[in-house]
């Protein structure tokens, strides 16, 4: 009888404990050191860097889906040299790559040798998958859930999904331009700090496989990237100057690219620095860090962000591993922030339609000028401002220009003389001596 009473008491006690833990389960959830919101290239790479050093961060993002119509990224030499693993996921191209630049007035410059040696093509979903797999293999925890809210409670970050709540000491925002982390810890991007891109996936073969077209009335440009089997067509401009963007794109396609058949639309928002002061904003604070697009770290000229997504993740990992989050702002400003400010100033100076017309028009006359233009539009500034490079290279550019003009004059004279001798042969029936 006593034994039965003890059993009943024990069961009642256990039931009460279970009920208590169930009603207070949020107070007994595991506390993580670092939670990374966003599993794109920036978040996944940071997860890999931390886990490879013995940390065990969690990466929370909505379920990853490899899309059939994957976005193609052009990866430049600077990026492949810094992150050699990108060569392992390069797409095989079925065309001979050339970069065609078209000025606002229609002048065309073709970059062949530089483009083939400087770029590879990479699928963005494939890159994300590879980086996530690297992180998980090293011990990072990937949670495929959408974050719905974030708040601060008792010195901990509470990251909530529809399923549960996760607690962490440090919060990392790697969740893109619409970052919920940025909105929580700092402020969302303003309208004048955003650019919009829209376009199509298309089938059909295009001889000008990689193209950039500039406009008189736009701050941005139109582009086409393809690997011979698929093409991605897009146009970009600041959100404040986006009226008529689709109309400009459709008009160009209907007149210049009739061989392409668009079959699916796409659109995206990206950070776009409105002035150099944009890069004075903090990207770290009281136990939080912003990286990649959530920090606004992409090229002010081209809008490309993959290099700085990985780079910012690398610098953030250094600050996190040293337990000195505040040093992150100093690191990125020193490593690439100064380039961002310089490029922001260059956009205003070199984005004028008349100047674009002239430099693209005469690019074929000077290899030095051609290289400067190529580096400008592809975002590889060699650590020196474009204005300074132009000033330094002016004597060489002028020499190459006049040398080419003289050679073209000689070639034209030779063709004229040969044409005249050919006419004399036809009239007299006598063979003339070969012109040397």
C-alpha cells in the first residue's frame, strides 16, 4: 500500500515538473553564442569560417531551393584570386566570351582578351549551396525556417520563427537588402539608398553574349549575361529614377536582340550608396554585426556584391573570433571602405553621358585607355582612382592613339594604291609589280 502511494506521489510530481517545463520552455531553451540570420553567400561563408575554428553558430533562413532558372554571376579575377574555391564551381561556357560596351549614343567597344582572362561564370544558387555545405560539414547548424521577428531580452537576442524561438548572445545580419536584422538594430535602407533591377530569363543564342548598354537619362545600365544556352537580361537604376525602366529594356530587346526569347521575369532590390557619406554608417554595435547586402556593401558603380559578401564575412569572423565586435567597422573601412568612397565620387564624375560616349568611342584607339575603361566598368580599380590613372596614362594614351591613326592612314593609302594598280591591270591587261 505504501509503495503504491509513493508511486502515485512520484507520478504526480513528475507530471507537475513536465507541466512546469512545458509552460516555461522558452526560459530553458539552449543559448547559442552566435545566430546568423540569412543563409546566402555572406551568411553561409561566415558560418563556415566560424565553425572551422571550433565555433558552432546557427544559420537561420527560409528553406534553400535550387531553382531551375538560376542567376548567373560574373566573377572577376580579384575575387577568384582571393577565393580560389570559386574555380571549382565555374560554369562551362559554350561561347567565346567578349564584353561589349555600348555608349549612350551607340558607340561600341569590344573587350576580348581582357574578358576571357579576367572572368568566370558562376551559378548563384550553386555557390550558396556549396558554402552552406562547407559550413554544415564543419559543424554549423542550419535551420531552414523563416525569421518573423527579433527582439532583445535580458541581454540576449531572441530570434523567432513560426516554429520556435532561438536565443543567442550575438546577432549577425546577413539577410539582404530587406534585412529584418538591420531594421531591428539600426534602420532600414532609405529610398535614395536603393537600386532596382529587373529583367528576363531568355532562350536563344546571342552573338554579343556579354553586354553593357548605357543611357543618356539613366544612372544605371542594361546588361546581358549568358553561357551560350541561357541568357539573363537586366536593367538597373536608382529606385528614385526607375520610371520607364521596363519600357527601356523591352525597346532595346525588340530592336537589338530579336533572336532572344524571354520566358520568365525577375526583379530585385539592391543597396545603392547615394553619397560617400553612406559608408560612414555603423555596421556593428551592441552584440550585433551586419554583413553583405544587409550592410550595404556592394559596388557603388556596378552594384555587384558577391566579392564584398565574402569579404565582409571574412572580416566579421576575425572580429567575432577575437571577441572584439567593434573592430569590424575599422576592418572593412580599411580593407575596402576607402575604395567604396572613391568609387562613389567616380560615379558622379564618370557617369556623365558625354564622357561615356567619348571614352567608349576611342577605346579601340588605345590599349591603355581600353584597360582603364574595362577596369572601371567591371569594378577592378587596381587600388587607384580612375581619374588618377587617366592622368598618369595620358601620355601613353595619346601616343597609342596617334600611332594607331598613322597606321590606319598608311593602311588606307596602301589599299588605295593597290586598288589603283588593280584598275590599271584591268585596263592594260598587264600585271603590275607587287606593292610591298
